[in-house]
């Protein structure tokens, strides 16, 4: 019957962390696993993450760049997850979906845009 596992591994994510676009250009990752080449306010993008993940659908989340192993950037943008679906790809659980960019941030700015998953509307100084 294949590999048997105990329980169901589910991860709850307070953000959406994707790889740099260069990983797609070099053929290391699928386009949906990476940030867009240019993040634009109002645009809707697709995402793909390994594992069975749950995202908050009722509010804004930070969009981050990940280098893996929980090495995350400061928020690049505020997004809203529009849909998230669990699928099997080569018998491995994945989560795919769509997100809309609500605001793009200046990564060099000292302003803080999120406190945990709570969006700070004015962007407060660090």
C-alpha cells in the first residue's frame, strides 16, 4: 500500500513565503513557487507550496521572500489569498492558489507594515 504515515501533517502559515524569481529562471523551481519578476499592486498571481498548508483568507498577509530553512525577508507586499487548494503532485501534498497584491512596500524603508499577521495601516517607524 506504499508509505504509511501516522496522522496528517498540516502547517498553518501567517504569511506567504516564495523563492526569488531567479530560481524559476535557472530552472530550479516552478514559476508558481517563486515571486513574480515584478510585484505590482492590483495584480493576481498564482502560488504553489509543498505540503498541506492553511492560510488566512479573511484579511491581509505579508508576502515574503524565502531562502529556505525559515530564512525570510521583511514583508515585500501586503496580499490577500483568494483561493488555496490542496493537491497531490507525484503523490506528495501541495497547496496551490491565487493571491492579490494590495500594496507593495519599499523593502529599504524602516517602516513596519505588519506585527505578526496584523497589518499596520500607517506603517510605523521601526
